C-alpha cells in the first residue's frame, strides 16, 4: 500500500505524512511549484521524513485558475480553496502513475479562516477529483470516514481529532515523533503577503499573468514608469543577482560605473527617451552619491553594453510616486 502525501513542508503536512507512515504505509511526498511557492520547504521535510519527493510544476494551470477562482481570494491574492482543490485534483491524476492508492493532506479543521472551515474543506473536496480517496489524518476523527478508513487500509483509531487554530497538539505530536525542525505556519506562499499582492494586482492590470513577469515580482523594488514600462531595482546583493539572472530578451540592465556603489536595475518594456531617462534617475536614487550629483550609468542589453549615459541623483520624493 502506497499513498501520496501533499507536502508543503509545514508542520501539519509533515505530521500528516508521518502519522500514516507510522501505520506501515509507504508514503511519497508531493509538492507543487509555481512562481508563488517553491519546493524548498518540502525538500527539507522529505529529507527529514526520509521519503521520496515529487515536485510538480503546474504554473500554467495555476495562472488560468487565478484569473477567476470559483471561491475567490482570501485576505490577499491567495485563492486558498481553489488552490487546495486544484492541488488535490492534480494529485489524484498522479496516483496511478506512482502506484499509490490514496492521498494524504495536512489540513486541520478550523485552522485557517478560509479553506479549513467545515464549508471550506467541503468546497475543497468538491473541487478535487475523488473526495473519497483523500485522508486528512490530523482531523480524520471529526470528518466522515474516507475510503482508506472504511476499507481498513488505515486504522482510523490511530488518526487524530485536531481542530482550531491552536498549535499545542501539533507541537506535542511533533515532539512524540522527534520532529524538531519545521517552519512557522503561514510562511512560504507569496500570495498571502500584502506587498506582494499589491504588486501582483498591479501586474494583472498591465502585463497580465506572464511567467517571466510574475517571477520578477519576487525581487527588488518595483516602479511603473509607463503602462508598458516597468523597472525593478535590487535592494541588496542577493536581489541584484536575482535580477541579473532574470534579465531576458528585450530587457535592459542598468548599473552604475564600477567605482560607484549602487543597485542593478532591470528595465522591461519599450522605453522611449523620456522613459529611459526616468529609469536612470530611479536607479541613481539608490546609488551611493549625493543628491543632485552627476553620475554615469551603464546600460546593457543581454551581456552587451549598449551605452553609458549621465544622469543626476534626484531627491527621494521625485521618484517615489512611481513605486508600486
Ligand atoms: S496559502 Fe498559498 S499555497 Fe497555500 S492554499 Fe493558499 S494560495 Fe495555496
């Protein structure tokens, strides 16, 4: 008997997988990948549990769902019910390929305001392909028995009746299992972050959901220079490197001369003269020179330096209005 366990890498998903493993069932971890959430926490969790991990990128379908999620968004741009339903539906489609008989999720009744109320859990089930094959070990005793329980594949008596937002029982169970290293709840999904959500909404109004533009949202300060022109400016060395990696065809990279400390700017769109001049000023705003001081900025297309242009560092208020 094998089961596929949705593994976000959070404590609930670790405990749910481990609870079923305790019953002698082989568990394979499954995590989903989009520009909004990545596989790193799940990799760590799978390593801790000693199980194989499948990483499934479903960005294209996810973007489609984001255009009009049936159950709407949560406090930010997080369509949690549709997201969970989609994960379960996709996971169901992977059962046969991995010779698994049922699915495991770490959902806890009443833990989250949107997707984990009784209505929310039912809505998630409605969106999934076969609700009967989904086992929620942490709240199973509060829910109708699923097929794995009715058929005796798992012992329902050894499952749990966790509910509510408190973490005490999860922490006790983690202790019992000797699990010490786990992330704090609600981390890891950019869609739950207010600032990120603001940028994403702004992107939807202009470029729409295009993967390379969505990927850019995760790094730097962002500025809308014109409806079809956007600038991202790195806030530190790590972000500068990310921006350099993300610079693709048609993008311009703006950097100060090597003797001046300053950020990388990534300009995306079709800049006219005024648009480019404004982008240079914004990059200059974060360079280590005095206000109104002249400096040279290099402009690259791909790896080729196109030109060097002079600009002047503006006062903060002159460019802040462009920040998203
Ligand atoms: S927090 Fe993010 S990953 Fe989790 S269900 Fe909500 S939208 Fe999906």
